[in-house]
C-alpha cells in the first residue's frame, strides 16, 4: 500500500500527459474539478466517511458528486469546436487547421477522457492513502520527503 502512495503522483502525471495528448487541456481542467468527488467516493468506499442520507449535508455531498460526474461525462463524450488557433502554423489557413483538428477520431477523445479520469482517481487515491499513512506515522515531512523522492525516481526513469 505504501508503494502505491509513493509512486501515485508520478504515475498519475504520466497518465495525465497521455490523456492530454489524446484530448485537450480543456478536458483536463474539466475533469480536474472532479477530484473532490472522486475523493468523497473513495472515502466512502474505504469507510473513512459515513453517508447518512437523512442529513441534509450528506444529501448535498451525494447530489454534488452525482452532478459533477454527470457534467464531466458530458464534457468527455462531446467534442465541440476547437477554441484556439495555433500560432506556429502560419502557413496553414484557419480552415485547414480546423479540418485537421476535426479529423482526429472520436475514440481518441474518449480515450483521453478515460486517461484523465484515471489520473484524477489516482490523485484521489493518493489523498486517501496519505491520510491512512499519516494516522499510523504522523511525521508529515518524512512521508512527503520519501514520496517526492519516489516521484523523482519514477519521472527520471520515464524521462530517460
């Protein structure tokens, strides 16, 4: 369990980079807003949070989680018109640029959304496991130091 925590930030960054390359930074920022929803769901699954549906605050948490995930699915499955113009492509006309962006298959857009979702689920898992580790070993600086060392080693291997 501890190895997953130490390497989860680096692994999530690698998966997130693949997700952005298949989709867009706009989709990445939309799915990044799901981190609280993923963390809440995982906290309930790991019994760190109790849900009592009779309480209004718990109803609001559940409803907010459902609405935010539904909104992310809409963004993931719907690819709208591009919102940027590439500055380095001065030889391409705007119509050619738009056509090249539209010719990318929709499955890559969905695959990018899946990768980005996996990134932020791993990010939330990092929070959950970090909480469990800090209850057993309350030296935050030592835990963060070893986690950053593990991420540095992982990123160095991937970069090479």
